[in-house]
């Protein structure tokens, strides 16, 4: 479970204002568009700012860094401020590295870790929401944008998350932010900046050796 605590701070969120629930027909239409956009995305890189809200702390924890993603399952989440920390997912391998330590994990032998890694990838691309085996998905409209509310089906995921809200830009071409509400009441708020899609990425970015 200590690895899960590290992953929780990596996932993406946003301000939700007036919410309008969509009909079943509208939800299916939006999910189809999201799946199409997700399928067309091969790679993505951006910078980010993050705020971690914890009930046990009076102030918020703020950090920033860069992210790289490449299909089907390669991800680099790198914190540059106020500390150095890198999380790399490459297929079935995970590497976590700080200024003082480095650790590699075989995700294939850790079911919970694999599930959390899948959530991370799905949150970034918005893919796999339709007929998801892990979540009940509800689509809402917030102003001109849309967001998907994911309610965990599996017991082990429900033990960690109350819900995950994935927000999309008005054109539904990409995820703009994600909000993760934990069972403890803590939240993670991350804003993606300067997003670039389908550009060439150096394989060394995802090196887990």
C-alpha cells in the first residue's frame, strides 16, 4: 500500500461549477467522441502545477513539473519543484527515483499497482470510459466543458478513492484536468499547461533501467 500512496499524488483535477447531468443518449454520444479522440492521441507532453489538499495539514502542498506520455503504456511524471522526483511507467515496469533513492517494480506481480497504473493512463487519455470494467461512469456538462465522474466498482479501488472526475476541453479532444477525491477526504489538484500532442518523444524519457 505504500506504493499506492506515491501514485495517488500523481493523478490529475479542476474547478467544477454548475453541473448538468446528461441523458443516457447524450452520455453515449459524448463517450463515443471521447473514445475517438483518445484513439487518435499517440503521444502527449506538457508541464503541470499541482496542489495537494490534505485534511491533516493546514496549508496546501504545491509542486510543479513535466509529463510525457506515449501509447500504449509509457508514462513519465516528473516533479521539478519544490523537490526532484520521477515516476516512470513502461509496460510492466515502474521506476521511482528521487535525489536520494531509486526503486524498480514489476507491475505484473502487483495487481493493485497495475490497477492504479491503468487509472493513471486512463485519466491522461480519457480512454476506456465506455463499458469500463472498473468504474460506473456518469457524464456531466459544466459550462461549455464536459466531465466524466468515475465511481469505483471494485472493492480494492473503493478503499482508496471515493470518485475520480476527468474534465475535457469543450471540443472533447483531450483531458484538461482530473480531480481525485480520496476516501480520507484528501484531494489532488493538477493543471496541465502547454499541452502538445502526437509529437516525437525520445525513448530514453521512459527508460526504467
